[in-house]
C-alpha cells in the first residue's frame, strides 16, 4: 500500500467517527447538513462536503463544530487561506476550542507563516497539552523556522494531510466529550 493510500485510509477512519458523534447545533437542518458533509468527506468527496457544511452554516452561522470541520477539510485540500478564515470564525465563536487553534496552526504553516503557526500551536497546547496534532504542528513550525523557510513546498505534504484529518477528528471528538 502506498503512502497516499495509507493516508486516505487513515482520513477515512477519522471521518467515520463523525457518523457516530451527534452534532451540536440549534436546528435539525443544520445537523443533517453537517452529518451529510461528514459522510461525504468520509467518502473522500471533499468539495461536495464543503457545499454541505456551508449549508449547515447557512442554517446556523454559530455552529462552531461546522467551522472547525470546514477548516480541517479546507486544510486537507491545501486551501489554507480559506482554512484560516474558517478557523478564525470558529475561534471567534469559541476561543477555548483547541481544535480550532490546531486548524489555525495548520493553515498558517501551510501558508509558510511559521512564527504565527507556532503561536497558534502553543495556544492549542495551552488548551489541550496532550494534543498530538498541536504538538506535531508545533514541531513542524519549529523545524521550518530553524531552516529559515519562507514558503511551503509545492504539493500535498503527508504532514498536511495528517494534520488536516487530525483536526477533523479533534473537532468530532469535542462533540463526544460534550
């Protein structure tokens, strides 16, 4: 099995968790759209999943988990500017959401903004010191700062895929804890 296929299998497993975790939203339509988005992402149809998560957000623009999940999907697609915007929306709604901060760090690292990515990782770790995703984001930022890197390499990095999926998993686990 090649590495990309392995990452796809891991992402699929992580997204499957969303099928069993109830979404917190204040209306059934938002929950249904969100669950459909998770199902589509599970199937690897990220573009259509984004359409459905946006429908959930149209129903409830304060649906923090939908913003966190949207950021994770966008980061997986390497659409870091949009992922950053979605992360920032989630943080505005819930500044204590470690997964939103982790997704923000992933976006910033993907944009080559490693100092800011390090700060977002540190914030995520202050909220959840055991978060392996935040620790990995922090390590990536530190390594790139040490190398003096200014921009990320082109192409889909395995770390990017893992961190994007991990951010989605984390968002889904937040619901399970609530």
